[in-house]
């Protein structure tokens, strides 16, 4: 008889980062490296960037649709970021974590992470940061899909987000991408091995 068994309920992970820190890239590489680990697809009113696919990168909706979903309490968390709505479906999280027992990753902003912490009892939060603001500025400019004013706004918002780093359980610095992905994967695997993530069946002492 096995002494330990994986619990039927999955673990909810949150990955947050300032815009441009590389959270989508790190998340995707982790998806490729870890089995039984999926990413929740957020809903947003932001227009798709080149190459983004509806239902894969985000669920893209218009503002009236998103606001109607807010009124229906359809979101575990939602926030306005850089003038656009972003939200995480309650039903998506419930089905994955509670029904299927999967470990689920939410890739959301700092505001969203705070809301999830308030709403969910068991959640593991990871904050991904650039090595410095100059590097972040270069990465945002290299995207080439936003004007200088938008880039400046994202940088200003990043300062406030970085100041909230101590709200998270873990910190990963994305200076070297391979190293950052490795550290992120190590966090996932370590959390899976926590004793409180297991069901413990002790031997009957009368059999000794």
C-alpha cells in the first residue's frame, strides 16, 4: 500500500509580472516542460497583437460583453489594465482544479493576483521581474507594436508593480531566459512535493 497519494484537487498557481518582463514566454516554456499543468486563458477587451489567436492566447471580447460578464459574477478576478479589461473565468478554474484535479496557471497582472489571494484559500504566487528598468524599457520598445506614450505608461506602472513584490510567495528574475524558466519549473515541482499537497495514509501501528 502506498503511504502517499496525490490529492484529487489541483494546485492553483499565479504568475505575475510587469508588462514586458516575459511572463508569457516563461509560462509557455513551462507548459512544454511540465506534464499535468495547464494555463488558464484570460478574457480581455485588448485588441489581439500580431500572431495572437482567440481562445489560445486570450478570449478577446468587446467591452459590453465583458461588462455583462462582470454583472453575472463570471470572473474570479478582473481588472482594468492600461485602459483594457482583463479577467479570469470562475468556471475555468473550478473545472480544472476541483473537477479534473489539474494544476492550473493564471498569468495575470499584480492587481489580479491580489484579488485571487483574497478569493482563494490555496494559491501559489510567483512574481517575474526584469533585471532592471532599463532592460524592461528596451524589451517594450523592441515589441514595436506600441507608441512611445504607451511604452512610457507601462514603464511608470511597472514601478508601482515592482514595489509590491513582497506580496508574492516567490520571485524570479528574468535576466537569462533559460535560467528563469528553470527556476519557475523548480517552483512548480517543489510545490507539488509539499507534504500538504499529499494525502497521507499511515500504516496501522498494530501491525508492527
